[in-house]
C-alpha cells in the first residue's frame, strides 16, 4: 500500500464515478469525503440515476465544493421506463448548474432489463440529443448491450457524433469492442473489477487503452476492489484501482496519476485549481 504518498508535488487521485447519493452511502457522506481527501483523492464526480438522485448529486457537489466534488445528472437505463415520455424540465435545468460537469449515467442495460429495451433505447437517444445541445460530456452505462450502443452511436449524423464527448463508465466490452469504442473518440473508465483475481482480460484492456483516453473510478458503493470485495466501496478505495492499473500498464503510480488528472480535466472541463 502507499498510505501517505499523496503529499505536496504529487498528482491528485480522481474518482470519476461515485454514488455518494446512494442509500448505502449518503448517511456517511461527510466521513467518506474526508477519508477520500486523506487518501489523496482531489476530485470526485457524484452521478445521478434519476431526477431525485441527480438533484441530490448537485446538492452534494455544492456542499462538498471545497473537497473537489462535482456532479453528473441523468437517467440510468434501469429507470428509463419512468421517463419514456421525455426528460423532465427539472432534470434538463440541472445541466446548467456550475457544479455539473457531465450528463449521465445513461445507456443500455440488457443484463438486468429493469426497463423494456425499446424504452431504454429511446431514453438513451434523448440523452445523446441533450448532450449535443448543451455541449456537456456524456457518461455511458453499458451492460451486455455493446452492439446496440455502438450501432446507435456509429449511426449518428457525423457532425453530432463528433460533437459528443463520451465516457464508457466501468468499461466492460473486453478487448473485442475496444477498437470500435476508441474509434468513436470515447474515453474508457476502469473500476474496482481490475483488482479482482479473475479479471485478466480487464487488466489487458487497462494496459491497451491509449494513455490519453483512460479514467479511473470506484462506482461506489458497488464494485469494491479486492481487499474489500463483498463490502461497501468508497471513493478513497480508488487508489487500489490506480495501483492495479499502474501495474498492468507497467508505469509508475505518479506518472499514471498525472496522466489521469490531465485526462479528467480535459474530459470534464474543470479548472486546474483545486475548486
């Protein structure tokens, strides 16, 4: 481990995707944000899954502004059936908030199928149009639906496609889809699964993603890294993801941290100062 390596002159760690607004974590948010800071995490993006959740993400981004917390707002495919008639004005309005750095998470989930697939596709399209209109990056959730997501994206009008900034959160397309994902100009985020014993292919993916397209995340409270598998995940644990990815890429931890910090800045568009 590297308990105290985050000192002056070192790059900050970034958790590009967390759910401090989840039922499991919101009650401990103050302690979790403090522990993240102690572990060297200088920025976190709290991600929304529906209107209420997105509102709470924005509230947390303001409340924890000094700790580098930002928000993403959108509708998760699990919740798509509740928004089949369109994204509500109240949700669209959140995109203008100064602490909102992305839309999402949005996409398709054919693993759980909590919402009918046609509705998922329709709500996903709404997010693509929204992202193009407000010029904010879009965080994608894709599970067992890579073919449909990629054909939707590849089928967009070229001008719209090139205007979209896309991040495949918790990238799970393996080596088989990586070239098509990168061909869209998208970024890929790797989470705690990269530390798991059986994740050899994901470690190879982590090694192959071009240096300037890589982000790292926890997706907490889920996907806890190896030492905490089966327990609640939290933003401070992103350092285990950094360790595993640095090892997979054969680079120094500090070099990886500096690169990811730059990647997150160019993707989310936040300033280089702490807040």
